[in-house]
C-alpha cells in the first residue's frame, strides 16, 4: 500500500464515519433529498476546488478564485441586462476572459519568479475591483434560459433532485481526475509539485505548464461563477468573499498535500462533501451555531496538515525518501 | 544612522508625497487640518486614525516576513481579541482585566503559530492558515454570533477618544511602531532576526536560538493583532466576529511589501512598512475624497502590487545585473581596444 | 574513442575550476573520475551535460564536436547522467518516472496499463521485478538509482555519467548497481563513474583519471596502479621539500602541554563510530581522510551541530555540554564549516555584522554590542586577516570565497574561543589567501587556542599539525605524532585495507 494514499483513505473514512454518525442521530440525512442538496449547494465550490487542486498539486496557490467567481456573476448579469445576447455566448465570453486572466497570472508567476501567493493576491484585488466597476449592486438575472436550467433536474427515487449544476460538478471532478492523473499535463503538474528543478531536468516545460495551470484554475473559477449565478439567480460583486479559503480547505481536507506533489482530485470532492455535511448537520441539529463549521474545519485542517507532516517524516525515516532532496 | 533610515524610506515618502499632491489637485482641502471641539480634524488625521489597524498589523507582519515567514491569522486574531475584550468588559472584569486578557489571548495565538512553525516545522503559510480558518469561528463562539456591544467609556476611549486633540488610534500605532523599532535596533534583536531570515542554518551554527526567536516573532505579531483588535472593538463599542479584521492580513502583507521588505526575508524596516500602511490608507481615503467611486480602490491596489512585484522580482534584478555587467564588459573591452590602438 | 575532451577550461569569478583538462572515454569502458571536493569533477561533468558552457577546449562525441547547451540537449546527443541525489520524482510512480515525457497515449490520455507493461519490460533488463505502479519514493535508494539509470540509458544511450551513485547505499545495494553497470558496459556504453570510494573504483573501473585543483593529474589503467599511488595523486605530496620548510619551527612535545578538553566515546549511528580525542592547550590536530570518511561528521559531533548519540566531552571543571551549537559555543568552541555559503556566511548581512554575529548571539539579544565596539572589531579583523573589502558595511555575499572564509574565521576569533574547528578552511580560495590562513592558524595557536583542522590537502595538514588523526570508513583509525606526520605514513593509513592495520601499528 502506498503511504501517499493514506490521506485519501483518511478523508473517505472520516466522511463515511461522519455520515454514519449523522444518520444515527437523524435518519433523514440518508435520503436522496439531502444528497441532492449536498451536490447542488456545493456545486460552485466543488468546481472551483477542482481547479484549486491542480494549482496546489503543482505547489502553487490561487487566491483569486473567490473574486473571479463574483466577477463572473456580475459580468453575466450585467451583460444579460444591457444586451440582448443569449446566455450561452456570454458564458463563452466569460470563460475566455477568466481563462486568459488565470493564464496572465501564471505568466507573471513564472516570468517574475514571484511567489504565487502574492501574484494571485493582486489578481484577487483586480477581479473584485473589476466586478465593482461593473456594478456595486446585486443584479438579478431573469432570462428564460436560466429558468430552463433551474428546472433541469432529475427527480431521484425518494424525491431528491439531481440538478444540472450538481451534475456539472461531478463532471468537472471527473474531468479534473482525468487531467490530473491521466494526461502528460497532469504528470507535469505533479512533477512541478515534486520539485521545480527536478521537473526541469526531466524535461517539463515549466513556464508553459505554470501558465496552463493557472489558466485552468481561471477557467474552473469562471465555470464556478456561471454555476453560482444559476444557483443564486443574480450577480453581486460582494458575493463569495473568502471562497478561495474554503476551496483550499476542501483540497487539504481532501488529502492533498498543501505544499504540492501529492494528492487526488477525487479526494477534493470528498473534502467538499465533508464540509457540506458539517453544515447540513448543523442545520438538522438546529441548536448548534454556524461557527462550529469553521472550528471543525480548522480542526480537520490541523489534522490533515499534521498527518501529512507525519507521513513525510515517516517516509524520510524509512529511508524511502533518502536522497530525494526533500 | 539617521540619513540611512531616511534613504531606506525615501521611496515610500516620495510615494506618499505624490499621492498627497495628486489628491490635493482634485480635492484642494486634503492637507488642511483644523481644530474643532478641541480635536484636530481633517483628511490627514482621518487617514492616521483609519490606517491604525493595518499599521499595527504591519509592525508584527514585518518581523514575521523578515524571518521568511508569513502570518495569515492576524485578521482572525483581531476578531478573537476584540471579542475577548468586549466579553470581559461586559462581564465586569474592568478595563485592565479586559485589556490584559485580550493581549494574553493575542500572545497565545502567536504562540500557537510559532510552535507550529518553529517546532513542528510546518510551512508558515500552511501553519497560519489553520488559525485563519478556525479563528473566526472561535471569535463567533465568544460573541455567540451576535455583535457583542458594551458601554464602557474607558475602553471606548481607546477607539474614539483623543489625547491632545489627536485620536487615540492615530497615536497608538506610531507609539507601538517606534517601541518595536527601538527594541529591534537598540537591542540585537533586529540583527538576529535578519540573520535567521537570510540563513537559518548558518545562524544556528553561529549560536543563535532560531526556534525561540521565531516563536517570539509570531507572538509579537499576535500582540500587534491584539492591539488592533482592541481598537477595532473600542471604535464601534462592540465586537463583530464576522467582519472585524476581515481580509486585513492581506492589507498588512501588502503594507510590508509596499514598504520595500522582501518576502524572501532578511533586511527589514518597520518604519517603511508603517509608511506602506499609510500609503494604502491614503489611497483608500483619497479615492473617496477625489470623488472616484470606491470601486476603483481595489483595481488601483492590484496595479500597485503588480508594479512593486515587477520592481522586486529576482529574475528582473538578475537581468539588470546581467545588462549592467555586459555594459561594463563592453566598456572594458572598448577601453582595451583604444589602448591597443594607441600603442 | 567514444568521447574525447581536449584542453577543457572553465573559470568562475575568482577561481579557475578547470584548467586545460584532457579526458577520453571508450565504448564499453568504465572510466573513474576522481578528486577531492573542488578538484573540478563536477565542473567537468556539468560542461558535458550542458549545465555549464565551457570557456575553451573541445568535446568530441563519436568524432563530432558537440556543444550541449542544456541537459535535454546533452540527452538527445546521447549523454545521460545519474546523480547521487536521485533526480527523479519520488511522488510519481516508477512507471511514470520511466516513461515521463513519452508516455503511451490513446485519445489524449495516458494508457496506464501499457505504461506499466513497458516499464516492467524495461526494468527486466536490469534484473528488477517490482510493482511499477507504486510511488518511486517508496522504494530504496538503490532501486531508485537503477530506475534513474534505466531512464538515462533509454533517453541517451551512448555515454552514461554516474555521479556518486553509491554514496548512500549499503554493500548489497552497491552490488546491485555494479551488476547493472557491468551489464551496460558489456552492451557497449561508455560509463563515467564518479566516486570517492576507492574500493569501488578498483572493483568496477577499467581506467581512472585524477583531477586536482582543476588540472588533470593522471590517467591510468586501474589495474596498473595501487591505492597508495592513487591517494598520492588525489591528495598530492610532490611538495615534500616545501612542506619540510613550512613545518612549524618548534613542534614542541605535545604530550607535555596541559590537557584542555577530552572527548570520550563520541559517536552517532551512520555518521561516525564512537571515538576518543584529547585536546591539549595550543595544539593543532589535523583530521586526515578522504571525502565521506567521517571527518566532517566528527567535527559536527564535537560542535553539537549534530547531536552525539553516545559519549560526551569534559574538561578540568567536569562535563562540557555539547548537545547543540549554543552550548558548545558557551563552552568556548568555534566551528567554521566546510560549506561556507549555506552554513557559514549570512550573505546579505555586512562584513561587520557577520563578524560580530556569534559574539552577539552569545551575549544575548538584550546586550547589544555597541556600534563603536562593532566597528572596532570589524576594522581590527579586516586589518589583521587582511580581508579585502571596500568597507565593513559591504554585504559578505559580494566578497570572494577566500575573503568570506576570513570573515567566518574572524567571527570565531572575535569570540576568543579556546577550541576552534576548521573544516576545509582553504577550500576554493586562491593561493595567497591559502598561505595567509595557514599562517594565521599558527599565530592563534601561539596564543594558546587549540585547533582541529580538517583538510583534503596533505601538505597543508603536515605543515600545521602537531598531531594527525586519520579517519577512514567512519572510524578514527590512527593517531600520528612527531616524525610520523609525513605524507607517506598518512597515505598508508588512509589507504590501508584492514589487513595493513597490524603492520602499520
């Protein structure tokens, strides 16, 4: 058994145990309704977390995604309000913008040899500011196409709704899994996370890969913005403040090493679901306050960070990593 | 000594002067200070007061960044310490009790980060992320999710009172800044912190207790966040666990970076970071005064960050050195050729 | 010849790393490249792999001149390299590492099964039957090395450079690697083998070339040279006459001097076996031994840079705590490490700050050294050690290697320690500074300070030492005094396979 799968197994185990505990207390939690809502409510988070997973696997971080999601909602709402365009071409335009935005950040990170943290911090300000410049109000979206999407769901047995956006998240996760684990680009991402120097020696084009990584994250943030605008039916520049942190937390709780090089996209889905589960439990309980979510997530973060550190030490002590330059 | 400090903070001073001039063009009364009710009033005083929280955070953040670290948790610490201060004053602990409890909690938060970084060996950005996430929940736990208001004039004085006509927050950050800067430069702390930030291994071999220093630095950052938390709560006479200090860690980091301190650690200047904080606040206030919609604020900040990044970039620096060397080599070659031609 | 290098030169600011070096390699040959640190081995290899661009000279591969500009270009030309630090990705599977960059694809996706099959097939040639789906990092270093060799051979296939591939392996693992190397030689590859393990060189290689101070000293058939000759080539002792003259004028009788410190049973598993060492006042003890023999590790244990698992130190007043550098410094120890850049200087700090650093650390943060006193110390040492700097405020990182070394020395002399450990104090510095540092060592011992000097240069050790300890295979094997301190005896002890122990003793 590979030691690197331990965090993933821990993630899955924690989710299953937590779910079982919830079920024991509230049998209603094991219903297609709850599961359908879990998927729908966390769809935008899950999609952007997939992008974040790729970024973190490469040893980077993207603080701009929350702002990009907000910008996307505002962009869609304002363009739909002010022009007669159909949402689909607007979506396409938006995805081009956010992807280019991510690519530009990747280019700066590589070109300036600057920490991703500070470059994407600038990106965070810029995207949020761009949203403000479009509007400072919440702009409702009422387009027949949006109503169509809202009604697009499959009624599961047990009257749970499997919505289009929930499905889109699952598709995104699947796509992320293929990209990360089954393509050359994905291998390059892991290589970068394992060590830039070694990656270059093995023939990875680091500049191109870095640009692509952040472009991908920008694309996913844009997609997440579309989903979020469908979910809320509006665009608001102050929305999704702090989503980047929630996404990072989901990735780490999903068992991905925050310093890069090890992890699974599937784990991120479980991480997102775990966080959604905590919130659902608090809603079911009724007496618990919402801030427990943050505290539990913080505790989970601590657990996974220390677990990863322990695994790293363990493998160093075992000599398996000796000479690997870690 | 003085001239060296001046030279170090000159870019920040020039930036401030340019900003002041620009704002004055659009808003002529920008630099005016008048006295009303025995208090100084005017945009500049307002900047000094409103910039206090970021300035206080920037003091601790400067030290953390000098050790090659980063402290993402200061915003959450503001929320916690503000909540602690408000809670203890409403529970009759008195001003001294409330202040010391809040400061103690800030120090504990710093200790937590310091232990994770220095002893367990977790990367600073990762280690402080934990408290950043959980801290706000802890603060909400204390305030029970409400805005915990209090009516205690002593505590409120720290946020909205004034001494000799100057708002207390506007006094607090320069005093703290000067105290920390003096502590750094009048003792050997500054040198030792710079040494571990540049080369921790060599410093340890030279006998510097790097672990202890690192913990102390994160605790200083926690202390500064506690001070910021106290004045934030005092200003609004209440603790708002949801919004107090929200995203201020990013502004604080930005202030340090604008202050010309490298994120790679090493040489630092507390004064320059404080001016960095004032630059951020001047932009915020200036945009409002100039009648621009505040929406532009973030875009300008973003542009500022990128500009500074480009100037600080190690890759660009090496390019400049490369061009400089080529120029020098070419000159030397030219000189040699001229000499040869002459013989 | 498969590969011919003529008159290769490469300089760096302040040093001439390679000075007209010739080297050749035949197909189906294992050719050892030997020399101590700083001899020019790694520079030569980096010129071959495209990491450095040579200043002058020619490299012919299959008779064609080549100018590799990057590692990947060298690979395409047919030159592959395997380093001591495995240059593969431990976080990817063995199969991914082997096929990285040319994975079998279908519909734009990598075909995991085909990839693993290919990897298994490849490794079969190397006698390795492992689960290629697991992370590389979960295997032993030996397996990782073989995977690295397999990848290098697949990508290049003419010349294979093995740079200290066995440094962290045990005997059984070394055998595995050797079998692989022999099989590759029989397939007609030319293999350059860099190692400081002489046994391995004698066992594996057909020819050997020795470099010293950037120059080629000798190229010989391995079978035609013995250990002694080889070590003499590596450490050099042609300057017998000079060294006699440089010898301390009054060697004194060391055993007469009062004892100052006693290390007893100091050891750490995997670093150096427990050793005893008595240090007398004003004495210079030389630690002789090849790279990797345990000489640096001995110093690190004495200074507490690594904590000893057994043993300890004592002086006339009782036990001396040396479990970490701070305690050792408090006990009056100083240590100038071998790797100046990462362990010695604090590059961005000024000359003055670097000089006062240890003194300040020992005084504690609350008692700063007054600026005037700092300036006085800095100026004094700049003058006394002849540190070439425009002024005391210049960043140490901007000085030359020799001057950086002097700054580190000044840092310790400012402490006025009683016991100073100098690990390779003259490494990589020019001849002038070299002599000055040796003169300085004699000067400070005259004041009663005791010194341990570690050096790869025998002449240097012989010139300054009152006593020489020989370290071999992580053990202190001999202590030489008086007339025994001469190169032949030292070389004999460094070389001695165990059978010779009895004779020499």
